[in-house]
C-alpha cells in the first residue's frame, strides 16, 4: 500500500481554517523581529503564541511580551522566576546557587552579573543568542502583566515548521 503524505501547506491551511472558523480565543500570531532567540527562533520566523495566566509560566518557556508601547514586542525565554536569585558567572546562569542547564543556548557570552533578586510578579527573560540579545540583563526583570503569550509553534517558513522547545 502507498502511504499518503500530507503537504505542510495543507496542514497549515487546516490549522488556520480551524482558528478562523471556530474563532479560537487566546491565539496570537507574531513575526520574530530579531536573531536574539537563534537557533530556537530565527529572524522572520512566523510563530503562534497562546495567552496564558502568569501563574502558568515555567522556566524555559518562550514568551512574547510588550514593553508597554503600542506594537512593540520581544520574544525571550523565561530564565528566572519570582522570588529567585540569579547570578551569571562567565556566561553560565545560576539560580539560587544551582547551575541552570540550558541546552537551547548555542551562542554564549562571557559576562558576569548579579546577584539579582527577582521580585514577586516579575520574571527574568533572556534570549537564547546571549551575545545578541537585549533582555533582562539590560532592562531588569519584566512584570508578568506585560507577557502576552507563550510561544508554541513555528508555522512559517515551512522548512522550520514545528513545536518550539
């Protein structure tokens, strides 16, 4: 028997049709604005994010947040959670004294920073491309109310289509 293979375009068209037809709430579409999340996300990837409650955030989540200015948004990874203390030594991140395993980081920096206590209601966000990311190392822990969604899926380009980890 011959196996049928579904075209990625067909899968994409089906997903968009379901979202539009059923008026699925809480789904947002974004264009990745920079290389700060490389190699996880690349500039000009089209991604889907799902709105979540701040209590649902976990370390390692890739999120979209706004700076508070209309239309201005960033895509980063949750590294530190409320109440934790973060230190960066020679580019390695330590949370409350323990080394954070970060297999998604392929581009490291050699910086030192901290200790930084992350206040309640805020998270520490960093790009996976550490030398090329404007993130919490520069502007501090981000209020959780500014986080719009958790990124779950790349839908374009087709060659990179798939879940975001």
